C-alpha cells in the first residue's frame, strides 16, 4: 500500500519576513505619529492658503481632496516599495524628507500665494497642492512600510493590519482635535508648521540611529545623502524665515492686519485673509468709507431721529465701524456685538480704538448660537454683517436665522443685512426671498449695475414687520456721492421671483455664489 501526503494536515509555515519586525510599541508610535502629522498639515494648510484664496467651501473641499489624494498615492507608493525593498532603511528617510518638505511648504505657499491670489479654481488647487501634497504623501508611505515589517506570520495578517490601521486612525483623530482646539488657538501657523517639521526631522534622525544600531554599522547612508538632506533642511528653514508674511496677527479664524490709509492719516483698513473687511477713521467715527456702510448708516438715520438712542445688535464685529457710528450719532445707544473671533476683538482694541463700556459690549461666540439667547422684543436695530472671507456663513443666511432676528426685534424695529454676490446674482435673490419669508416689508439697496447682474457688489437687505420709511431712505441715499438704487414692492418681488428660500435643511450658499 502506497503512502500519500495528500491526506496529512500540515500547519502553514510562517511567511518569511523580509526584515526583522519592529518592536510593537515603536511600530504603533510611527503609525500614530505619521498619520497624525498628516492631519496637522491638512488643518494648518487651510490657514496657510486662506490669505491668498480665501476660506470658502471650495478651498476647504480642495484641502480635503488634495490631502486624501496625497494619502492614497503615499500609501500606494509605500506599499509598492515595501514589496521590493527592505522597509527598515526607508522609514527614517521618509520622516526626514517629510520634515524638510513641511519646512519648505511655508515659503513655497507664501511666494506662490502672491502670484496665485484670487478665487480661481486652478489657483486654489495649485496652492493647496503646494501646501500639503508632498509632505502628506511621504508621511502616508510610513504605514505600509511598518505593516510590511510586522507581517511575519500570515495567520496574524488581519490582526496586524487591523491594529495598525486603527492606531493610524486614532492618530489622525487626535491630531485633528488637538490642532483645532489647542494649537491653532495658541500658536501661529508658522510656528506649528516649523515645529512639526523639526519634530519629523528629529524623529527620523533618532529612528535612523536606532535602526543602524540594531542592524549594525553597515546600514548607514552615504555622506553625500546626509549632506544633501541637511542642506535642504537649512534652505527650507532659511526661506521660511524670510518669506513674506501677510498677517500682522493670526487669530483662531483669520490672518489679520491693519494698514494705514495713505490718503487719510487717521484712516485704518482692516484686512482679514485676502480681503478688505472694514475701514475705521480713528478721529471721526461718523466717517463711513465704504458704500455699504453708508447705506447702513442711512438706514439707521431714517429708523429713528438722531437724538434718540437705539438698542442695537450687531451680528459680526469686524472693525466695529457701525457700533462706533451709532454711538457717535446717537449718544446713549447700546451696542451689543457678537463676534466669533476673540483674537480679532483684541486686535480692534489695540489698533482701532475699540473701547467696551456702557455703550458697547462685545461677546465672543457664534452669532447664531448667541442670538438664540437674546430676549424677545429687545432690540431696535439689528445689523447682519458677518462673513467667512467674502461669504455670509450659511447658518446665518437661513429662514430660521431670519426668524430669530425678527423675534429679537421690537415692533417697528429694523433689520439690515449686508450680502456680497456676483453675476448671475443667485445668492442675493435667494437671500431676499429668505428674508421676505419672515418679514412683511423688505427692500434692497445696491448699485444699479449690480441689480442688473452686470457686476459683483455689496447688497443691503432692509427688513421690518412695519412699513419701511422708503421715501426718507431714498432721500438720504440721494445725498451720497454714489447713489444706489432702492428696490421694494413689486420690483423687488420680480427681482427675487422663483428664488430658493434657504433653510437650515438646505442652504447651498457657496454653490449659489459660484459664477460658473
């Protein structure tokens, strides 16, 4: 009787490892650290590009998309290399190169940003790619290299891959929370990025020393390679030190700076990210430089006599131009300002002469959350002038928000809302329809060519539950150097005919603002 091995059960032999596995703790640290560093880069890159291309849904989507592309290509490349080379000598160079790329990112973005300023899709994608792609791709290659080293036994493949994948995810979550809640609030983006670059470089060098000691002296890289990496790091650090910085102050939400108006010694211009945001005359609070502030001033002037105090609520502070105007023209008025950016309030105090007191109170927080806590029938005048870059935040543009404003207004009170839109004017039509869904009487102030859809502009929506003083407002607007149009009644209804009413459930503000 012949024997056969076909019926003999044999345990599978362990797969041969291409190189000795790393200690579990070190492997977990490398995956956690590299994955977390990617998310730090992603969060900080949004702030790096904001001063040049703004902080819009398109910019945020580009940052997320480019970061995911970098993760995908980095992981793919790392896996490909891990199957063809011993992963151990590749780990330290990946971290060092990621540190150098992170350091070089800062000057690259700041020099390129000056060229690519604007909101064009191509400019946004190029600048975001310059900010995040290379270092994120290098860091994303670390995980597959580590996984390959730890797969010494095919019977534990799922366990090893699952554990390291979960550790990488936890690293990304931790980095996102720490960066968003702590680092961005405490440190400028420059400091965060340079510190990350240094930490990556030091970690890579320390790992290289450790692995060489484990493997013996023969694994060291060539002197030329080390020298080249050192030169690259020094060049990156040097360029970072001399790269143009568009910010005087970097707050939790904005790259902010205050510039002196060369034609007016007491004039100050507040820039937030890449846009002029406010103009303040330190010597004359009644001076309103921008057209839309003149329209708001005109609305306030006809809402009540100049000698009558007003209880005003301002949704968005900016440079505090309108609170200063109301206090100057109506002594005794009380201005309550909701401003989400506490760092901006501090800058206004230092540079723009904002002095909280009996007539002015600034509360730091989201206007949508804060207005819900205001008592009903408590304000005569509400000013909506909050922007994320040049876009009204969607949750401040909905019917539910308008209902909250109407609740806070006293009978006969006035709501004015500043909106920016561009041809073909879909957003302003929707916002007029949205406000009109809550207020019985609505009017629109804007240049004639903007209403005709020929140019982009500020628009001012004026609303109340009582009939609006349209004749008085027209007369007041006629005194301005550049006289805008005033739409109301049937003309305004025709302007907004068929427009989408925005709600908390559906408010595609960024899409309505798209010009293409």
